[in-house]
């Protein structure tokens, strides 16, 4: 509220000004629950094969009129800053040169089915 008062503008004007200068980031998450484990594990194995193939770096894909160039891909790990423990294979990330990314995570592959989470983050420089 202080920013709005100091600038003497509306929320819409402030956001539009911000987006013009810095662009916008869009994010969504899709949860697929109660899936059969075997096909999900196969999908993750296929994604790991994609990550392991370094020739995918630089590949260009298009969606809805936008082009996305792969800048990196990994199966990310996490190091706990408190106890230093490392959690490996936390999900497949595919990063793009504009800062956009896809993340696939698999959990709950027990007897009651698997959950696949897909995270999509995309940058747009045209508000």
C-alpha cells in the first residue's frame, strides 16, 4: 500500500509498469494422482534418458507461437542447509534459455498408486 501511495497509482498501473520493465512469470502445477506405478516409473526413466542425452541441450521446441530452447536438464538434488543431508533424484528438470522450465516429480509408488506432479514455469517479456 505504501508503494501505491508513494507512486500515486493504481494496482493495475503498478503491475503494468513492472511487467513492462521486468516481464512476467507464469506458473502452474498439475497433479496426477492414483496412477498405475509401472507406467509412471517408465515415464520417469524415459525422462532420465532425455536428461542423460546432452545432445538435447540447444534443442528448440515451440508451443502456442513461442519458441523454447533447452539450456539444461537434470535430476535435481537437494542439500539440507541445517544437517547437510543430501536428497537425490528429487525430480526431472528441463530448463530453457528464457528462464522457463518443466519439472516432473514422482511420488507414492506404493500399492495404492503413484502421484506425478508436473510444474510449468514460463517467462513472458511482452505483458
